[in-house]
């Protein structure tokens, strides 16, 4: 089997990027200790201008991208958000706003609606206001989120709530789902926190124990039954932390396969965490997006399977899980081309087992997590 | 439980969902929050006729007029089967 046909198999659609995540800014009023932004985000200053984003959206749409997420940081910080949404919608994107709801009010919801925004996803940190305040580093954020969730629903949007789960809130899952039900969510993402960026820094304080995880899964199953009984259409998507799996996830459906992220300064990435890898990513300020996606060394580096090492290289499952996640391989082993240590066949799997053991013990408090803020970030900025 | 889909039922896409022809993919897709269903020609043709006004009989009539070479009754069966499936998947709503 040739490398070329393998690449074709993974990029089985048209090879185009179907998903564009537009990280408009790294600025954010919250300080969640599991943020996926790079540790050194404070070193990124020159955000793309409105004109640069408009040009980029047109390029991405022309290439075939159709799902568009406006994210950050907090995208509402950008005062040109409505303008970007309007143009994106005109181009034919399905537009998703992924927000903490800080900076949102009824007037802005109406303006976004007029601009043609398709969907608003609000994050919740917890059901309990005190836990929410501790995780987000803000005493007022939680109340704003609840008010805005109601307002979003009242404005007729489909509403997805996203709750990042970790060892400090996962035991309250029953109350969290009840809150989402009461808020009228159409769907809830119960996403165990992915251990990259700030979350990797805080891993020991975030990863739940297996016992916690199993209880949470059972709670989710109970709620699905309860919702079905009362005829309530609220989908519950439970994302397990891959540290408890024996096979890795097919990260992003494969490197440079269907997904791309554009960072606030124009760097184009195969996922929102990839900036932590020891490599340089091209910028839309220097090259056309099409050239970056199809021809750049960065986007081709982990496509197909020619780059794989053993045990992936000769593994029958290598096209199912594409070797797992490059960021995770790098964070845990120092080698971005290694097999994702989540795989029980990986020679580094003991690192995952050690993290699981650690999660059985240590109790730490929310207050011991390192908050994601500019002050902490400067520690990681290189000159 | 949801009511059965009859000839007089009016079906519409779930609120906030959108049907769209994608030039790059050469097919219709159904777009929803952070997701996409890639549709075959039949599914695209049927969903394209759901305007929130026409009932199922009217949709079948339109498609039969557009594809006169189809065997008698075949389109009616295809439309009904597809709409039942689409309702189960949560893609459409009906009265």
C-alpha cells in the first residue's frame, strides 16, 4: 500500500477543510484553568484586523469550509464580531459562536441574530455558583451565563451548553444536567477536559479518578432515560477523557484532514492545541490559505501514515485512530511523531497509567489550580 | 411518542438547521450546530421540497412531476420511508 493512497483514504471526502475555527482573540475575562489556549498566549499581540479576517473567511469558504466556529479567548471581546458573522453568513457558512457569555446582553444577541448567526454555544463551569466562580476566576460570570442562556433560548436559537468536566465538578453532574434541562438546552456537551495547554499544566488537579468517571457515565445514562421518558429532546454528549481509554482518539479525524484553526495572529493550525508543538506554523499574513492547507510542510507533516513509527506503522488500526493525537504524544513523550501513549500498545503507555494512579490519590482544591491569565502566561513567553 | 407521518403531515427542518448545496462537495448537506449531515441525491431532493407549508402528498406530487420515469408508487414510498427516518434522526419535525 502506498503512502499516497493512505492519505487519500483518510481524506476521503474532497480533501477540503470542512471546519474552520476562527480564534478571534486570546483576550478573555475568565481564567479557566483548563483553557486550551497556548501557555504563552500573552506573547501574541498583533490580532488580525477586520479586513484580514474578512479576506480569510472568503478564502476558506472558496476552499469548501462550511462549518465556522467563532472562538477565542472570548470572541465577544471583538467589536467587529457582528460584521464578521454577517459576512460569514453571506458566504454560506453555518456560523457558531462559542462563548463564555461574558460581554453578551439582549442587544448584542439581537444584533447577532440580525447578522445571521446560526447558533450560540455557552460554556458553564458548574451548577454550583461557588465552584463556577472558583474555576472561572470570576464571582459574577455564572449569573451572567444563566441569564444569557435564557435570553439566547428566548431569541429562538438552537442552544448547546458546554460543560467542561474535571475532578472538581464531575461529582455534581446530576445537578449540572438538571440545570441545563431547566435552561432549555437543545444539547449538552459534557466534555471531560482535554489535557492540553493550561489543562496539561494543571493535569494533576483536573483529571478525575476512574471511580468519579464511572459514576458520571452512569448519571448520564440515567438522565438520558429520564429525558426520553418525558419526551424532552435534549441530547447529552458525554466525552470521556481519553486517559481512561486503551486506544487513542482519531484526533481531528486526522492531521490536516477536515479541520483547521486560525489563531488570533493569523497562524494556521491543524487543531486549536497544535501551537504547543515544536514546529512553526504558516500564517495567513504570509501565504494564501489554500497553499497553507494543501502545500505547506506543516500541514503535510502528519498526513497519511508514512510518518508513523512502530507500533503504529504496522498496526491494522492505524487508519482508524491515525496514531492518536500529536499534541498528546509530544506533551507526554517529547516526540510529536510517537504513538499516542493512550494506546495500550505504546511503549510509553505507563505514563498514562501513572497519571491514572495519581488521579486516584491527590485531592487538591480548585484554588490550587494555576489560573489562565496574562500574569501567569508571561512566565511562559519567550523573548 | 411522536405522531406517525401521514400524507397530510407538514414536515419542516428542525429549527436552526439548514439545508444547503455544497459546490465543493457536489452534494446537499444538512447543517446544524457544529455538525453536518452529508446527503445523497434522494435525501437532498426530498428535504429541498420541505418548505413548512406543503404536506407530504404535495411533496410527493412535486417529485413525481420532476422524475416522471420513476415506477408508479416508488417515489411515494421513498419519501415516506425517508421522512420517517429523518424524524427519528431528529433532522425534521412534523405535526
